[in-house]
C-alpha cells in the first residue's frame, strides 16, 4: 500500500497545517473540512489519529486564577480523546501542555494503559508510537510574562508542534506500510476499565471543587 493511501484525522486542529499528505482537519469553532465536536467524529475511516485538544484548563498561563467557563467546559476533552483513541487500536498522538500538577492523573492513566509520554519545549505528547524527535528545535510560543514570540500564523500550540506531528505521521505510515504496527492496548480489559474509571473520577472531583470555589 502506498504511504499516501493512509488517511489521517487531526482533531481540534485550529489553523494547523501539516506537511504530510492525506490529513483531514477537524475543529468545532474554526471552519475546517470536518466541523464538529472532536468526541463525535467517527474514526472508523481513518488509519492515523491526531488531537490537540484545548489546554485552557491545564495551562500554566491562567496562573492562580480560577478557570474560565470555557476551560471548565472543555477540561474533559483531553482525557476523553486519549481514551477514545486508545480504544481504536490505531496509531495516535495527543498534544497538550506540560503542567505536571494539573495533568498528573492523566499521565498515571497513560502509563497504566501502556502509552508513551514525552515532553518537548512547553508541550507534552501522549502516543502509542515510538519515534525520534531529536531534530526538532525547541521553540517557545510565549516568553516570560506571557508575550507572544512565535510569529507563525499556522501554529496550533507552536510551529514545532506541527513538526513533531509530521514526524509522528511518517512513523505511523511506515509501521502500517510494513505491517509492523502492533496495538499497545493492554490485554487486560477489566484493569483498563478500572484505570479509565479512576481517571474520570479524579477529573470530576477537581471540576466539582473548582465549580464550588466559584460560588
């Protein structure tokens, strides 16, 4: 199978544009080929999965301020899209911020599911494909004080994010073409279900606490 025959879906892509062929872009707010909630997208027609869900709830950028209404309403997307992607058995990657305190329960879940996590600049990636990112420079979107320093208009989280996602797509296509892809989902569905339930419970507990703080 030619590598261009593999179809990729990029959820919550914003204005991002990858160099790789065969990518369908999704976003709920910004007009793209697929415009709907990322959790409602039918993934059955796609071979490779990407998502960059909103980071407002988890980002350091809001400091000590209570999260906005939008942040609270979109907080579940990161957790749920990892769960949904993992359940497909297909190569996937999910990008978000690097706030260890806010994301600790998601990282625990990812590790228990046998997924890989790595940090690059101010972004964290959760994936089930190992690939080399050593050649990607560490550019930063904002300098200290919140000043925007990345001028690239096609960014979604930064220009280097697109570079890493392109490398992921290449690696995933190579594995699929060589029939070397092995789904890393644990062969313990009961344990998986317990892991997912615990992560959802922890997120809801944090949301309930923050919503209560607004009263």
